[in-house]
């Protein structure tokens, strides 16, 4: 019974971590947002292949999101004739 409770909590924490990585692809920041330690994240990634794949995918999505936001900001600044932004 206790093992099931622990497993459910870990699954919830893992989902929170994956979602945090999609929004912010920096491990330290995502761990803090998900409420887990970096060591726990890396241990889970080593022990759980599915979690590792989900995290890798989430990291790629997060990087793409940050890149898109950055490009959008630069384009906006150029449109506003703030050429030092280039």
C-alpha cells in the first residue's frame, strides 16, 4: 500500500518535471518549479527510460519555445526600428 502511494507521488512529480521542462528548459529551474532535487531528477532519468525520453522531448520543446520567443522579440524590435537589437 505504501509503495503504491510513493509510486503515485513520484509519477505526479515526474509529470510536473516534464511540464516544467517544456516551459523552461533549464534543469535547475525546472527542478525547483517541480519541487524536486536535481539529484532526484538525474536518478529518475537513469532508472526510468520512459521518463528520460519524455524529459529529452520536453527539453527540445522548451528550447524551441525559448528560441521562438527570442526570435519574435527581435523581429518586434526591428519593426520598431530599434536597430541595436540586431
